[in-house]
C-alpha cells in the first residue's frame, strides 16, 4: 500500500513538473535546425550590395540569428526588415540590437518556424541554412515569392538552380538568385505584314531562369536567339527571311500571368522600326 501511494506521488510530481516545463517555454514545437553561427558583417554587406537593396525593399531573414542582416538593411539602406528565428534567445538578442541601432520602427522579429512563416511580402530574402534546408525551402520560394524577388544565401547554394551571381570573400561563398516568372508553354501573337496580320507561336521550355524553345513564323520554325528571363523581364531575338530577305526582330517585355507584352525592334523591311507587342499563352 505504501509503495502504491509513493508511486502515485511520483506520478503526480512528474505531471506537475511537465506542466511547469511547458509553462516555462521548455516545450518548443521544434528545436533549431542549424547550430547558430552568425554571418560575418562583411558578408552581410556584400550580400546587401549584391541584392541592390534600397529603401523600398522589404527584407526577410529566415533564421535571423542576432538580427544583423535586417538591421544593416535598415540602417544602411532604409529598408524595412523582418527576422524569423525559432530560438527565443536569438529573438531577444535581435530586438535588443535593433533598439541599440535605433531601427525598431523599421524592423521586427518573430519567434517562429521559417517553414511555417508567410513571407510573401518579401522583396529580398536572406538565408544562411544548410544545403538540405535550402532544398526544402526552394519550392516555397519559387511558388510564393513574386517574380523579381531577390534571394541571397551565405555559403550554401540551391543545387541545380544555378545562381544569377555569386561571390567569394576569403573562404566565404555567397549566392544571388532572382525569382523567375513562369513562362513555359505556347505564346501566340500576330504581326502586321503586307498580307495582313501574320501569326507567330513561341514555344518555351524553362528550367528556373534558363529558357529555350522554338518560334513558328509564317515562313519556317526557328530557335530564338539571346533568350533571357530575369524575374518577369523577358527578351529574345528572332531572325528569319520573309520574302527571301533577312529580318531581325528584337523582342523585350514583361510577363504578367498569361500575358507577355513590350516592344519589338525590327531592323529592315516595310515594317522596320519600333512597335508594341503582346503575346498570350
């Protein structure tokens, strides 16, 4: 009987300790994925320059540590910033550093899981995570961020998503990407000619920011030249020979959903000059 009562007291005591631990913040939903190691300040400044941060930007640091990235973005460039970290000590430290820097009106810090955070308003996203975490995060970056949003990473890349730029300072490597628009598929437009409106079809294939494809003209099918995609900005060159005479058309424009529009410069023929151009998918 005594042993039964003693066991019951132990169970109740353990239950009370469990409540105490949970109430004191010991029961986090998840522990940090990476050991905290701050990005050197020189690399922070190189990343901000690489991303061309300005006062119109909203900078998110996913795994913000002591807050130095968004704090520097605010103090040096006037940008707004949001830091996310799962470790409450890092959030406390970040807020204190922001107070010392005098930028509490421009930055905020959120204790939370970066994989469960809504950062769609970001125009710049900073990372210092492990490679497998970058790969886990990559689909969300590509899906949720607006085309043209810049992403920078200290030390770790994105596997087969090649960076638009990269740099090195001592042993430190850093990377830069621009979120590309979705442009894969068939785009159709017409262009004036002596015969009236002639149809064109551009069939694009896409791997991140790399694009290629074929253009079906009224005469023949050719590959586009010098094709590029940066965010939602797109351009390519079409060279073909209507009526047996060579013509070069330089297309440049922007992609908004299923519409691509801009200007085309035609170098010769009866429609030489600059024209507006719209294609639809």
